[in-house]
C-alpha cells in the first residue's frame, strides 16, 4: 500500500506491492483487429446528460440521474470484460460554474455512486478518487468527502477492477500539484526531477496510462481530463448521449480500440525509451 489518502497532502515515494499488482491487471494486452484483447485502462468523459433529458422533454436533472445509473452499469460491464482500470469524469473543477441547483443535484448523485460501494466491494472492485479531495483543497460537502474516503478505505485491499472517479477534478491543477510536491521533495530530499518521478506525485501514482479514451455525445474535446495519462490514447467519440451508453456501447468502443492504430508506449519516460532504443539499435 502507498500512503495515498483522499484527504491531506500526498507523498508517495515508491509503489508498494498491491499497487504493482493493480498495475499488472491494468497492463494492456497486445491489441490488433480480430484479437480478444482488452485495453488495460479505459477512461470516459460522460457527456450529454442534459441533451438526453431535453430530447425527451425531461428536466436536465433526469439526465444526470440516468447518467449515474448508466455509470454503475458500465462499471459492471468494464469488470466483466476484464478491463483493469476504468476512470470516469464525474465532476470537473469547471462544473462548479453551473447553476447551484444543478451542482447540488449532481453532488447528491455522487452519494448514490458511493452508496454502491458494498456491491462493488463484493465484486472485488477497488474504488479510487482523483481530484481536489486528494490535495485537501476541495470545497465538496464534508459528508461526500467522508463517503469517498470510506469507499476508498473499504475497498483498498481489492484486487479486481480499479474504478477511479475523477471528482472535483481538473488536469491542469493535478499537474501543478504534482510539480509542487516533486519540487518540495527535490529541495528536501534531493528527489530527481524526471518523468518517472513526476508521475509519482500525480493524484493517483498507481494509475497506468490510458489505453482508450471515450467521450459521449459527439464532442471532440479533452476538457481538462487526464492530460498526462492520456498522452498516447486513441480517442473514441460516439454521438450517443451518456445515459444511453451501456454495455453494448462499451463493447463497441473496445472493438474499435482493437483495430485502432497504436502509439508508441504511452507514459513511458521519454529519456528512458530513447536510451532503450539506442541500446537495442
Ligand atoms: C455531462 O452532462 C456530465 C456531467 C456534467 C457530469 C455529471 C455526471 C453524471 C451525473 C454521471 C454520473 C456520475 C456521477 C458520479 C454522479 P452535461 O450536463 O454536460 O450534458 P449536456 O452537454 O448535454 O448539457
């Protein structure tokens, strides 16, 4: 176990054994058309809740309510497919600028997802969170932070799917957070500053690179999500609104990934990769 916690500053010098096991499940298998490989890490930008509701003449809140139920179903589907890591963008730092009633409603849905922690625990799912709560700078209600912490604690020994909720999350803030903590470690302990050490100071140091990035509702934007982790990820965009994205859609995205061109090993420190290639040349 690392000393990674939801509240308070995080110092994670090394990955310990369970983190390495989690990484093993998250390791991508060789892909390619016609294979049955699955991506090690799938990340989703859940978009289109409001449009889904409007298309049915319903209030936007109904779209979010259905969106939460869809998320629970897609987590089960990801687990059934054998995906190692599944990360969902639940609430961004930008989402605070929405009308207060809508923000309050979305936050109440986050409680629902944490209420599902017992079911996830039974299924050996490990719940993780990334975002301001990790840095101790979140203005989320204390009860939500407590439920988040309880979910993380309850499931920290699980070895199945790693389900990470990006919650009050912004990727630029994450990079600044990592830079600040690495700099502190550099000053106090002489920590080396390179890509590998930088990655250890992200909100979730055990998280492997994203192999497949999915966005629903047709938009082709990253929206401040996992900038570091998604550097080489193929981007699957579907016009389906998030509440309608289910098991079949996830399977279709994985199918698409099998045939997608693969980048160089994403997340592998550049200097090390160059040295390795030079040695092999
Ligand atoms: C996008 O829909 C989704 C969000 C703003 C984030 C909220 C996500 C959910 C409610 C899904 C369930 C997850 C949790 C953890 C509660 P949108 O409102 O931007 O849709 P629009 O672009 O059609 O307006």
